[in-house]
């Protein structure tokens, strides 16, 4: 996720980058977001754009032992 300034070090909060990414997703497609190997911390909660549902958005990575998204609420 270097295109949106994500840092996969497990300690940097990627909330702003995550919100920016979600705001750019079009409701016209079924987007897939790829996370390379790393641990991506995302603090707080967020919502999808109007017109995007959770079943339309897909997150993939290099595998469960390599790419993780960590929620910090």
C-alpha cells in the first residue's frame, strides 16, 4: 500500500492513509486492495463511502503470516 503512504511496521497508525484510500474507491467497481507483507495498524473506526458495501470491497495480502491489519480502537 505504498501508493497511499501506508507503513507496515506494526506501530505507525495508518488511519489517515486508510481513510484516504477508502475515499478514493468508486462504487462502480468491485475493488481489491492489496497489502504487501507487513503489519498495518489502523486506529479508530471508519466508514465506507456511500454506495460501497463491505461485500464489494476485498482486501488481500501475501498471506495471514505475512500481511496483517491491526485494529486499534
